């Protein structure tokens, strides 16, 4: 019988707290132990109680992970803070149900005895986690705020993220779960000396990451260098472009453009919807921007909406050549459910942006053909979804650009979470990524995962860095579901083994 101070409910609560530190803060150490209390709470406990413990873990995690929604929903919609509380509670319950069902399912495949019971339980439970994550991410592709997985805790470690170039995010979560389960098993059984086993697994994993890292560096990409200027305007998204602010905001953009042109970049990258009205080739502001940069020969990748019909737009990125010609346009493909894309007719208009809606008819999906190589575009939440970067790489993208706006949650952990998930996209595709996030972190991440520059400020700034376009194709780009199939095979094998 467990002592009351280590009751399953308390352990599940501790796991919820550690889970937020691990995932929300991308904390490597917390990631190695965040599930240990939860796993211990499932040992020698009835199936019903296991679900409750998982639900508690998800609920406690949500109390911290979704706190930003309360204030964010109020700013975003203009409604009362009570609206934000309602959205927060719904998200917390959904997260609790996810973790409850997940832990309940892992208990179904556990072997209670046998020569290799620990091994089968360990890899079987890790496989279940990965399958759940895969299915969940497909269902929730339009609601990325639900896609918090154990593997996120390792994204801050350069070597821990390297295996993603072969198997994607799933392999990182797999190792996190394996390490946590082994720690839990040996700690619960008071087998102190055997705690060295999960430590050894972790070290071997990091060693493999180092080898993959060095292997890619030795192959190299290209000697071709493209200078890209990031214009971070840092304008809060709920500031209105009216008679009081309009001239000041326009002047800020023109000053940034002038500062960027002075550094003679090849490409000037703007943030998502940097100009908050619909694009026209003869737009006065666009004309002034192109006039300033014409002599330098700079190409612009400009975030600006495209008009579809009355009150309906595409969230777009335009490639504008030095002579003003449009070389290409990309429309955001992965729309936010309930916000940009209606679900069963339900939608929340962009109150602070005059109530427009985003069209689901986004036919411009190809990388932008710049004079310096094909640029794969990820707008806002698309950097949180592996499909976007992977599809761009399949279509021939030689480098990636992430254009976003983190102003709605600029004082929360989300901004760092976004940036480190973009690092994952760089490694998965082995493409240099340039990030321009209004009110968030902007910078450059190499194809090997190294963060070359990372900057965040409340004032506008311009940063110029060199990137190296390449045509390298990773295993993950070519065979994206290979590890998922492996996890499915492991799960089936363990289930058969248990029945036998």
C-alpha cells in the first residue's frame, strides 16, 4: 500500500506540473522525469482509477498551458473576459480527456509478468503514445494549441532533436516516454542501481543525435549564400490603423524598409499580414516600398492578405521582384479552426481586424520562386504542423520562411515554443529557416538545427543573415510515416504477446 503522501492523485498532480515545465518551457531535464509520477500512479491501480489519474494530469497541465487563452480571447474577439474563461475550461477538459484516454489505453497492453515484460511494456507504451500523437495531430491540425507532446521537451537540445531528420517528431516522444517509464519502474521497485539503465538509454540517444548532426555537417549543403533581411515591425495586433495611428504605422514600415535596403540584402522578409489590408499592385504603400528598394535589387516576400470576396480573404505571402513584378503568391493552407475556418458553421471573426474571414479556397500552395531559390512558406501556426514544411520540401523548397504574428500572446511562453518548433521543422527537412514573428522571436535556424540568431524586442528592428539554399531530401521528407508504421507494428506485437 502506498503512503498517503504518495497517493496516485498527488502523483498525477505532480506530473501535470512537471509536464508543463517540460513541454511549455522546453525543459530537457523536466522532460526526462515529467511522466514518472504519472506512470507510478498506474502501478497496481484499478483501470478506472488510471483514467482519472491521467485526466488529473491533463487538467493540471492545462491550468498553466492555457492560461493565456483567458486574456488572449478577450483581446482577440473584444468580448468579456468571461468568454476567455469559457474557452479555457473547454480546452482544459479536452486536454484532460486526452491524457485520461491515453494512459488508460497504455494500461491495457501492459504485461504483468514474463521474461521480457519490462521491455515489451516500455516500447509498447511508447508506441501507443506516438500513435495517439499522430492521430491527435491529424484531428487537431486546425487547433495546434492542443498539440502539446512529450517530445516538445527535447526541442531545446541540439543533439536530441537530430533524429527527427529520419523519423520526425515521433521518435523524440518515443524516447522521452521510454526514459520516463524506465525511471518510474525502477524507482517504484526501489531498484536504485538499475536507474542507470534509463540514463544509459538517454546518453545513447544523445550520442546518436551527435553522430547524425556531424554526418549532416560533413555532407554539407551548398556554398551559395543568400542574404535575407528580417523586418520586425513589432506592432501589437490590436492597434487600429485609423486616422490617429495610420500615418505613424506606415512611417514605421517605410523606415524599416529603408534600413533594410541600406544593408543590401538579396531578400527582404516581412511578417504575417505586415500590411493589414488586401493586396493591390498599385497600392501606394507597396509602391513606396518597391521604389525604395528598386536600386538595391532586393526581392520582397511580403505578408499581405488577398481579397476573395466581400469580407473574405486569403492570408497570403507575395514574392515581389525588384521591378515590381509578382513572381508568386502563397496562401496559408492550414487554417485555424473556429478562427479562420468555420467548424459546423461556427466561427469567431477577427474582431480586432474589422471582422474578416479567411477563405478555405487557398489554391496557391507552391513554394515561392525567388531569384535565389524556392522559398517554402509557413504562415503562423503552420510552423507547428510537420505537413507544411515537409510538403514544401517535397515541392522543391530550398529554404523555408516562417511569417507569423505572436502579438496575441506576446507575454507568454508560446512565443518561445513557436520558435523552437520551427527548429524542429528545420531539422526534419534539413532546410535553413528564416523566422519573422511580429512581437515574437525572429531569427535564423540552420538546416542542422543550430540557432544562428534569435532576437525579440518591443521596438522595431532589422536583422540580416546569410542562408544556404539546398536540395537535400531527408528520410522524413521521403518516408514521413515510417516510424508511425513501426509503432503500429510494435503495438500489434505487444497485444498479441499479451493474449498469448
